[in-house]
C-alpha cells in the first residue's frame, strides 16, 4: 500500500516537459543546418570526382567535354558558397532564439522574485518591523532594570549578615578542636637514676699495675 501511494504521488508530482514554439523553431533550424552540411559534404565529393574526370578528359584529348565539366563544377562551387552563407544565417538565428529564451527565463525569474518579495512586504510591513524593534528594546531595558535592582538592592546591614553567615558556614566545615588539655609525661620520671658513689675497680687490675712499673725499671 505504502509503495503504491508513494509511486502515485511521484507520478502526480512529475510534470511533463512543456515544448514551446521557440523550442520547435530552434529544432527546425538545426535540422535545416544539418541538411545543408550534408549537402555541402556531398557537393565537395562530387567536385573532387569531376576535377579528376576533367584531367582524364584532357589526357584523352577531349577538351570540349573537359570544358563543359569544369563549367558544371564552377556552378556547383557557387552553390556551395551560397550554402556557406545560409549556414551562417541559420547559426546566427539559432543563437538569437536560444539567447531570447534565456532572457525570457531571466525575466520570469525576476517576476516571480518580485511577487514573492511583494507578498513578504504585505506580511511584514515597515511599521511591523519598527514595532518589533521597539518591543525588543523595551524588553532589554526592563531586564537591565531588574539586574540593577538585584545587584544594588542590598544594604550595608544585609552585607554584614551575609558575611557573618558565610563565616559561620566556614567554621562548621572546619574540624573541631578538643577543649581538654592533653597530659604530657614528666621527663625526669622517665630518665634512670644517676649513681652517687664512684664505681669500684677490679683488684686484679690494681695488682698488675706495680708489676708493670718493676719491669720497666729493670
């Protein structure tokens, strides 16, 4: 179903190409031009053959026939020159008609553009544009007034309250400090006692000392 409707819609939207009288005229001129070119090609081939045939007649001592053939050749050459002029006229006419078609499309485009612009002007006039611009300016000025009220509407007392509240919030965010004093250990209690008496020396050490003196004397 969807494909059927879509294809039908495409068929309806497709517009047949409109062939104008100018298109038919250009087509006819081009056909005439092609026929003239074919005729020129044929004449050129014939002229070359007759020229070669005239040479052969002269070799055969048939001068009268060669002269008659050259007259025919000369006549055909004149016709060939005329076809050159006709081709030139046809090409110029084709160019003029095609250029006129382009100009016509340009004029039609300008006409459609002017009509569209006129409709837009009817939808939105100069007064409408001025009114919209005034409304936009009023909206901007109103917003500026609101911004000024919000930024400058606080008194010195309000500013002080805000700063106090901010300080209170900062204090709550900091870690709490303990109120009780942390006991510290007495350094004197931790050190060992110093002995008051001189440490005793070994008797063995005292006996060896005189022996060292006697040995030194000997």
